[in-house]
C-alpha cells in the first residue's frame, strides 16, 4: 500500500487497473474486515472508502466519482450478473435486468464513454475501449446463458483466474463447422435413443434425460479435459435421471446390451467394437437404471479407465463411494509409511439431482471431505442435473435457497449455472471446469438448468400435479431442434443434412435392436460356488520370534520424541507381554496384527472419528510429541514393512465416511480397509450404506468388498446410546454368506480374524466383516491373550470355556454366548463355590456365517445334555437371539430344549440407570449358571413364558 502517510500519495497507486481491484477490496473489507490483509485493513481504517479520500488526479480528463461509480457497476455485474442471466430454457423465471440500470449508479452512457475501460478492469474487450464498451461486454458475459457465482470465494487468485478466463472469451468459444455438426449429432443421438426406447418398450421406466440432453456433450468435454490434464481413471457417480443415456454415449455401453435388459434377455457375451467393457452381474441383479459400467479406452496414446458407479435408489449416497474409488486410484500404497497421493492420476465427476443436492444431508457430509487430508480427491467436478422439479415437488417446497447449488458456496466451490438449451455454452463450461480442476485441484460445480420432458418416470402423468409447467414443456422445442435451427440460420447445416444424420442414428438403433434375443433368459438365481462355500481354512498364526521383532520395533520412536508420560507407561507395559506369564491386550494384539499384515505386503487403511488414538484410548497407533505436536507412527518405520499403513481421524459423520471407505476398498481390493464407529450405535447414521451397498452390492452388481467395520458394543451401564451396536440389524441383513458378523471375546481372536481377512483380500471368497468390538474388555485380564495364542493358534468360530465340560457325561446344560457376555460368565464361574459339572459354556465368536459343523460336533460330545441356553446382554428382541434360536434348534434336530436367558423385550436397548443395569446383569448371569434354572425352565419360568 506504500509507506507514506499522505493519503494523496497512497491513492495515486489506485489509478489504472488497480482502481477496480481496490474498490472491490474495500467492499470486501466492509463486509468482513478480517477478510483483507492487515496492511490493506489499516489503510481503510485510516482513510475509509477510496472515493472519500481520493484527490483529483493531476491532468485527469475524467470525474473520479464517475470512475468509482463505474467500478461499482462493473463489480456488481460480476457478482450479481447471475440474477439477470438467461439460464432457464422455459423462460419461467424473471431476470433482474434492472439491477444494472445506469441511473441506479448515477451514471449515463455518456459518462461511461468518458471513462477509459483500463481504469476499471485489467481485461478490456479491445485496446482503447471505454467503460461503456466494457460494461456491455461484461453484461454479455455475465447475463447470457451462463451465470457465474464467485463472490463466496476467499482465494483471490482463483477468483481472478476464473474472471480473466471468462472475460477473455472462454465461454464464447468459436466452433468449426465440423465441431458444430458433431455437437448436433451428439444431441440427436441422445434424444433419438430416448425416443426409440419410449416407442419400443412402452410403459417401461427409463428416467429419460430429455430436457437435459446437453449433459451428454457436457460430460464428453469434461472427460476429455480431465484426460488431457493427466487423469488415467475417471469415476462418475449419478442417480437415475439420464443414466441409460450416459451409459450408452459417454461410457460406450452398446445399444444392444441396453435393449436386451429392457427385453429381460441380457446377452452377457456382447462386447463393444472398441475398448473393453466390464459390467458386473450379481446373482440377484438390479434394475437397468441402477447398473454401472467399467470401461478401458485408449485416449491420447494412453489407456484410460472410465467407471460409472452402480447406484441404488438413495440417490446421493453414491457420491461418497465414488470419492473413495478416486482416492484409492490416486494413492500409491506400495511403500511403507502413509500412502502417497498423486492428485492428477484420477478424478471424480458427480452428477446430482436438483432436489436431492440440497435435500439429502449426505451431500454436505461428502462436500465437507473435499479438503481433508484423509479424504480429499484433488477436486471433484459436480454437475447438478437440474430439471427444476423433484418428482412432483416444486423448488419452492423443496429448498430454502435461490439455487439448488447454494450449499456448495459454504465450501468455496465456484458455481456455474448454464442453460441446457445452449449446448455450445455447456461444452465451454465443461472445458473451463476441467482446466480449473487441473490448475487448483479443488471442487467446482455446474448447475445444468433444463427441464424434465415427461413425469418422474415414463408411466407418471405430470399434468396431474404440475399442469402449468408441463403445458410450457409440451410447447417447448427439444434442444436438438433448437440447436438445428441455430445451425440452419448460420448456414452450417441444412434441413437435408439434419434428416440424413437422424436417419443414420435411427438405422443404428434398429440394427442393434435386431441383435437382441427374442426369448427371456433363465431367471434362476445361482450363487457362485466360491461364495456358497464361504471361507476356506486360513493359517493366521505368526511365529513368536517374528512377533518379538515386530513388538520391539513398535516400541521405538525417534530420539528426542516426547511421548506423554502416562501413555509411555502404558506402551512400555507392552514389552512385558513377551515375558513369562505376559499377556497381550486388545489394542496390543491389533497393532501386532497390523504390523504383521503390512509385513506380508498388504496395505492397510484405517479411519474413524478417533482412530489414531481409539475412542477408549486403547490404540495409540499415532503418537503425538508433547512439545511440538508432531506425529509419529512406529508402523511407518518397521524394517519388515512392505506396504503402506494409513490411519485418519475422520470428520464427525458416518454416512459419507463409511461410503468413502467402502468405495476405497471396492477399488483397491488388495488393501485391508477398516472403518471404526466411535460407538457402535453411531453406525445407525450410515444405515443406507449397510443396506444398499455393503450387504447387497455383490448380489446386485457383483461388486466385491472386504471392508472391515469395527462397531464398539457392550453393556457397561452407560445407557441406551452407548451400549448396543445393534447386532440384530446386521444379522437380519445376513444371507447368501454376504458378510461376516463376529462378537469376539479375546485379543488373540481379534488378531487372527484381522489376519484372516487380510489373506482373503482379492479372492472370490472375500466378503465384508462386521466386528462387535469391546469397550470394557479392551483392558480386561480375561480377554487378554498369551503370545503363544497369537503364534500357535488360528481363528476359531467357537471357543469352549477352559475348566468346564471336562466330564462330558455329567454335562446337562450347554450355555452359548458371545463377546462380553462370555467374559462376564467366565468371571462368575471362577468365583462360584458350587460344583459346575452340569454346565459347559461355549462362545460363538463368528455368529454369521453360523458355525453349524463345529456346534453340531460339540453337542454330540455331550450325550446327557438336557437343554441348550442362549445367554445375551441385549434385550430379547435385539442381539443375536432371534437369528440364533432356529439355528440352535436345527443343529440338535429339535431334540433339546433351546432356552433364552437375557433381558426381556424392550423398546430401548439398555437401562439408563447404572444400578439397574448391574442388578439385571447379575440376574442374567445367575440364571445362566445356576443349577436351579434347569428345573425352572421345565416349569413356570418367566423366561419360558416370555418366549411365547
């Protein structure tokens, strides 16, 4: 700003191109003084607005007041031009032209003609232009078919780069005759494909793109731009609207494949003439407008992979999954340490619905990850497929903002609204977005504003609910005809040329239809053999000397690194685990498992809200220097490590983060990916991910995943919201060996199941895994294990309690349980003074798939058993009981009475009073191990009554 205290001298620096900039800075200062740098803030504090202190320039031939007013007009056009822009094809939204009336600024055309344009802007329409010419140029740029919102950006470099590009003509690109004809052909392919489906498969849903046809050339240009900037992998996520058209034209899915799906006779042998195509078929399948596609194409002398993600009906949830794909594609996991991200290697395009973008909270959750180290993908290009209606609901009833895109402003994402009836503008915007992403590696958004030609689906009659809108749509020409008229007026294309192009497209569609078999295919659902058989036996033990070396290295940190003294004592105790009678607790066993897994060459990614430390301070896998706060993880420096280990504390959201980790694992199937809930019940907020992606993705789409979900679970008297991870939900969703549900009781079992999962990655047998992880058991002596249990054993689906059942002929009751309940029962039996010869306790560690063979064999060893008891801490309508009762009865061929011991049916998962909890837990344990309960069960036991 200059060091002089003389206002006249300082303002001199504002003449020329700087004046417009300084007035803009002043307006920014008025809104928020902290938003400008300290020196500028000091100047404005002392001198006020530029016009208040500005002297008349020596020898100036213009009025400074007029210059300042003109500067405000220019700035307002840039900031508010979107309100007057021509972005609605149906012309059904008023444009605020009066915003820029010259007299509102105390200006006339004559005034503007007297002001040189270079005083107001660094970029002028032509050398020697005056302010009037500049204003007219800016009105053309900012109030045409593209509306730009940049005012919310804090980064002046970004803002000025975008302004310079658009004011220099980036949105007014000149196209050759051939380019224009190719663009028309693309629009014709898009519309005629839809109309062919409409006529050929009458009454079938397809969620037509019509009204947003320009999305196809827009995506073409966007993909091309991203490839030019280095992307080798482009991942696209979108909902139903226009999906079939994007599959056909952007990803190259053959017409005949799509027609076969409409005919219910899909020919899986069909392949396109160019490139390779991967359409994953699950055994139960999904509707055609949910299916994705994976294609490799040769572009610019390199192989590029295009992927359109499978997406269920919960529209926007796929966005976080796609972001996970992209981060996995960017990360190099081959070396020790954190995975190394390469920004330009992959990119995401997310296509949103205009009602869903503001309406579904998962959008904001996913946007929040955009600049977080563990989740950023170096810039996502967002497209809102804006048909200005949500099913039958008008925007006035579906959002509280002017635009569908407005929540993006909070994340400082540039926004371009573009009229879908101007395909040249759409292509220009797409190219600019690709450039921006390549330069700044940040998100950018295109609000593609069009309409919806038919109802929500093609069987819906929109005149019932939106008669005025649909009368206007019926009278409105499609963009194919709108653009054809433009090209005919320009002399680029004749009516005969148009007819020839359209006839060629119709012929191709008919030829493709003729390739489809007439018969419907066999609809039997058959599971792949590898899925049906489940996990093979896997050796998971690690030799003791290897574990010793890993343990020694895990307890070394750099010289001078200061660990918090209380934590250092905890970690130092891990040295004692390898001494005689030493024990490995839960967190220790987990760390050793991770160390051995990366030593085997399998990368690991762990995330959750407190995963570095662990919610219960049990993990401490990332250490923090007490003086500097610098982070250090011994897992990054193991001499034996052959792969990366990444751990990230996540944002306070479950849906987006779990979706991200699922997507990461689906893409990077060689990586052990774990997501940890802060408490198990927090996973409720991600239920869509469990229901529609993780549990069923393979059956619907053939989409394999080995994702591990750690859900803290256990009744310690902490009340209803910090007790239950809702095991029953995952057991209800269990079928076709779709995942593993485990409730473990020892640290060794946790060690082995993690290693088993890592060894299953990349195989046909792999499946997701849900573990009810403990809280109080993390440090419980009875849950700790010896080193020998880590080295000599493998994972066991069931465990028998040591010291019980040693005289099989005397055993009359077999008690089955899992997790913390097993430790509570063990503790009680160790304190019991009565003979327990009648009793044996079996822990079901892997609840699903149910260990039928192991349990059947065990029961056969106890010939005098009279009853089987299932004991759980959860209420009877929760936990494993409903799932496990018929299975226990089946393994005994209904020969034995199967009885329940636990809390009665309840609406809330746990007591809120810790005293009530202790009393209830004591009663359950007493019922389970008391000999008297045998006769009670045969008589008038309250549990028998409740069973009814």
